[in-house]
C-alpha cells in the first residue's frame, strides 16, 4: 500500500475546506472511491490479467467497429487505450480528474447510506513531477517527458508513448522503468472534457522475470524513490451519511449525472438520483 495521509471528515463543509486549501501552489489530481478501503488500482490490475494486456488491446482494436455505428477518430495506441477505458475494458489507465468536486461526486454517487465510508484521493502531481525531473532529466530516454508539449497537454507522440508506456509489449533490450505518469489522448471524447479527466498510468507492469507484477502503488512510490513524501498523496474519508447533502450541494454546482454523462442515459440517471436522494433524506429525518 502506498504511503499517504488519511484524513477523516465529518461534514460537507469540512471536506470543502480541505479541498479548497490545496491546489494554490501546485497541480493536484483527484479520484473518488465509493469504498474508502479500495486501493489505487487500474482495472487491469484488479482483473489479474495484466499479462494479457496486448492481446486485449489487439482484440478490441480489431473488433470495435462491429459494435458501434460511431465513427471514431483513433490514430494512436494511447487513443485506443482511452477508448477501451471509456467503454469499460481493462486497461492500465486510472481515471482521475482535475476537479475535486467531480471526484467528490463519484465518491458518493453510487454510495448507499449506511454502507462503508467513501473517499476522495488527492495526489500532488507538481511535487512528484519535480522529483522525477530532478532524478531523470539528464536521461535521454525520458526526454519526451520534459518537452513543452507533454508538460502542457500530457500527450505524447505515438512512438514516444510506445517506448515509455508499452516497452514490455515488444522484444527490445530496454524496458522502461516502472513509474507512474499522467497521460492523455490527443483526440478526446466528450466525457473526458466534461469530467475534466486525466489518466495516470504505469510505464511498466512487470519486473524483469515478466511474471512478478508491479502494483500501481509500488510504481507510484518508485517514481520519486527516496524523495517520496506521504503528504503528496491524501485520502479524505467520507461517511456515507453525507451522501444526500453532498449530492444536493454538488447539483447546485452543476455537477450531476446529466452534466458529467452528456447523453440520454446520463439524464435518466440524474432523474433516478433525484428520487434516491429524496428517499435518503426522508429516512434520515424519520
């Protein structure tokens, strides 16, 4: 388990205060978990099928057109992985958001009052990237990660993405070290925009024997090695009883199913959520 600060909160106002206090002098990314006991893991790691990653990628790329009438603009490996993630296929990508309030919504949206605590994770990307740069800026294999384009957009040319994130897929002597980096597709889709999304992903999934798996949290710590500070990763633990209040307050900020999932399914979920929040409030008062 990655070292982090765990901060319990009792009220929505307290959570807002915490989230408002960070981010003034650094770039933070956020992620909501319905269960505070969940680790930081990509779906591929949770599925214990990491070794089949390339096979899953090739199968999806080969057959996706059979299941949709949409015309996708997909020109790179990263864009294909993003599309897989969008539709729920296992990938090495983990969804994060630049908005703490979007993360708070996802933390409690599917939570039931009386269930386990939820959590909002926060990670200080500025501090982690500064430590990475100090360690590796002189290494030519990291050069693309210090380009102005990557720093501004977190996108990479396909050859650079392949060499940094997918070196295990190919029979090459050099396998990129296992670290965690933000990454984004050049061509995006609507949900990534409305949810202010960004991905974090490992650059390597296995140790040298290609059998022993490296967890996301191990890779996250190894990104900065001895410079790691547990205050750079924070987990705000939220009691389930806050769900009705949080969803109501977030809705006033225009953060709800209808805005974050801009399609008819999202609007239908929004209507259903209005009913469930009302029922939770009635039970709480009763």
